[in-house]
C-alpha cells in the first residue's frame, strides 16, 4: 500500500507545483526531494518539532529508526491520511492532509512517543509529548494507545490521558478530553471503540467505555459507559437517540437531532 500511496502523493505534489509556483520550493523540499513516504513524513515532522535545543536532524533520526523498526506505524499514518480525505469535505488531496493538518501530524508524533515509551525511554517520550503539545496544541500521553484510521479534526485542545485507548476508525473533534476523574492510579481513562465519533468540546472522564459505533454530542460530559450504536448528549450525558449509520466516524453527522 505504501508504494502506491507514495506515487499518488508525488503526482499531487507535481500538480501543486504547477498550480502554485510560490509553493514550489516548499513542496520540493518536503515531498519531491525524498524517495519514499517514510523519509517525507520524518522530514516534515522533525522540522515541525525542532527547536533551538533539539535540532531537526536528531529528531529525524528518531523518526526514521522508529519507522524502520515498526513499519506498521507507517501503514497507520497512511490510513490516517485516507480517513481524513474520506471524511472531511474540505479535503481534496492526500497532500493537503500531510502538509497542513495538525491533527494528523500530532497523531504521527504520538506514534513515535508511544514507541519510545514502550521501549523504556520514558524521559525522551515525555519530551516528544511536550513538544507535540507546544507545537500542535494536542496533548497525548505517550502511553496512550491509538489505532489507525483516526482523525483529530481541527485538533486544538485535544487531551488524551495515559491509559486511554482509541481503537481503529474513530473521529474526534477539537477540545475533546479523554481524562481521569481525580488523582487515582492505574487504569483510569476512557476506552473508545471502533467507529465512534466524538463532538467538539466533549469531556469523557474515567475508566469507561464508549461502545462501538456510538456518537457523543458536542459539549457533553460523559461519566459512565456508553452502549454501542447509541447517541449520547448533555451534562451528564444521556442516551438521546441512535446514529443513522453503523460508523458515525465516517459520516461525521454532528447534528444529534437527526438521530
């Protein structure tokens, strides 16, 4: 899948260069100067995260080593781009997501932090988390588990706690919190199952489950388990209907009055 995807990205990059000459140098540096998706992604992310102390070359080496050791991270990144392309009507190319969507970029940075955490390099993982939060305004604990085909739309203010789990094919809007309820230790954060859509500003707190194909209305506060294939809204959130499709993450229908 990565080869075909890379070839499509190059076609889109060449089209953009022809269409918008002012972006020519930028697109060549970020895309056309590279030989595969992995090196392109590592270049873009490392330059986003770099500061005066931690340079882009050191960061890029970390990304590329992670991609070499864990190729599934690369496949997950491709699935994330495809998810945004398919779900967001404002997106008309894969290239737009890769270059401009900070929700996508923040998830890919988290994948590096997560691998460092698993490998026992926790201080370095926490540094990457901190830079991710500073640069993209998305704060994901390195231990959190995130599947593929995940979209953080707009993304500003998203917070994901240490023991949170986001399964495959989930859409989360801006200012969503997957948090705890206090200073308790252990497994204390939400588990979001496949197909879920979480509306803007929702707060989901505690070791609770958001069931497969559920929808959480914007601004809701969820404090208890949500069954599969229902719509919840309110403070505290209650069942108010059922989504009109099996996977609300795909249709992105946020008007709960239609459920």
